[in-house]
């Protein structure tokens, strides 16, 4: 009786280079593990460059196909993640250049550039609403950065690549990465300050659910009957 095939979760602790070795050795199904492992990063970098959701997904597929076809060329001198990211950058930039010959494309709005910069594990709907709004402010501010600053910011700050990995992925010098990150952060601070001024009047809203909760708690402590049973509202 043969053993059940390993589940995807069983391969999470296996390093990229070992997976590559196994894939090249014939276990081609394991390529799925690498794709799932880097889907988030490749999507982010493609969307950052192209600012178009559909094209970003197309580029993801093209990058994965290209990487698989050239997997034997991966020398292991750099991290596999850096090598794969570089392929995705090349594919995205090639798609960007091709726009001039096909009449352009439709951009997604800043609000749709959901790069999941912030996440919340809190089940509280008020907290989730606040976190969602804050994330949108951050995403729009990041999306407003010039392309050459935005790509560096994404890889360094959002994806957590070090200076050398970012330089290799974007074909830049280390000093250029440092300079662009510094300038990008300065622009981001200014943009966040501007956007904070716009949204400030609407922060810390006292939602109806919280209003009900506070009123009910006070009435309960005072042993009073609600006067607005079935008609509660924020006043």
C-alpha cells in the first residue's frame, strides 16, 4: 500500500534551492509550492510596475513560465526569490514598454491597489473598518510615488528584501537603492501628511454599534429600562 502524497503544507519547511533541485530531478509537481510561496510578492511587484490588475496577473503567469523554462539556468549564486523577482520585473517592464504599440491600457484606481500593507487579526468590525481605511490611505500614498521610488519601497519595506537583493532584482547599484528609498520615504511622509489632513475629520468615528454597547452597559449598571427599545440610533 503506497503512502499518501505529501500535502502542500508538508513542504513549507523545505528551502527553495532544495525544491529547485527536486523539480529539476523530475518532481515537477513541486513547482506549485514555489508559485504559492511567492504569489504575493510577484503580484505586488507586477501591480506596482503596471498599475493594472489584469496585466499583473498575466505577468505573474509569464514570469512563472519563464522561470520554469529556465530553471536549469538558476545557478544558486543569488537567492531563488531574488532570481524569480528579477524575472517578474523584466516581464512587467517589457509589458509596460509594449503599451506604446497597443494603444495603452486601462488603469485600476488607487483604491484598488490592494497590496495588503496592513493586516488585522481583530474580529471587531469597527477595528476592521478602521484598519481597512488606514490601509487604503497607505496604499494610495504608496501608489502615488514615482515608479522608480515605488518599486524600491515595495521590495525593501513591504517585502523586506535587503539592499543587495533589491539592487539585484531591479538591476540597480546599492547606493541607488539607498538613495531611492530615502527619497521615496520623504515623498511618502509628505503624501501621508497631506492625506491625513484630508481624512482627519472622519477619524475615530463613534459607530452605532459602539453607541448601543455603551448605552446598554450604563443602563444595565443603573438597572434602568431602555427608553428607545427597538429605536436605538446614534444621536
